[in-house]
């Protein structure tokens, strides 16, 4: 009695029952899986669009106050930059002389010169 089918003709193993069921309802299974795949694709599309819209609003940030837009940026504090060397993209090393940096363009230097060389 090593037979997998009992006397009533029905298969006894789960695999055989599943194969028979799939064989009888192949069209219905294909239709149901197509519908489920379409629904899953729609859900993924909607979630992706919402995430992209959310990222776009986060990138722009909150809307600035109109009064704050008209305020000018404060100039950085004037300070000296020490002379140094700089390596260029082609590998050359060049010396850079020290200079003053910062302050606004309409500020005068301590010696009364506006920073523009006389011609």
C-alpha cells in the first residue's frame, strides 16, 4: 500500500491536490493575479508621487517673511588673510600674498583709502 491515491480516486498529497486545483482554475488564477498586480502597481505609484511631492515642499522650505526678504545680508567682519600657497588643478603651486577680507564695499580703509588704486 505504497499508493498515493486512495480507493475513492482523489489524490492524497497536498502537491497533487494543488496541481489539480491550478489545472482546473488556471484562467481564474491568472485573472486574479493580474488584478492584484495592477492594484499593487497603482499603490506604489501613488506612494511614490506623494513622497516626491513631500520632498519638493521640504526642499523649498517654509515661505519667507516678506519683511525679512528686504533686509540686506550683513557683511562679514573685516579680517586679514595670511599669505599662503595654493595648488592649482594642473598641479602647479603658486604663492598667494596676504590680503584683507570682509567688510562692506562702502567702508573706508583705516588710512582713508577706499581700496581703489589711483590711476
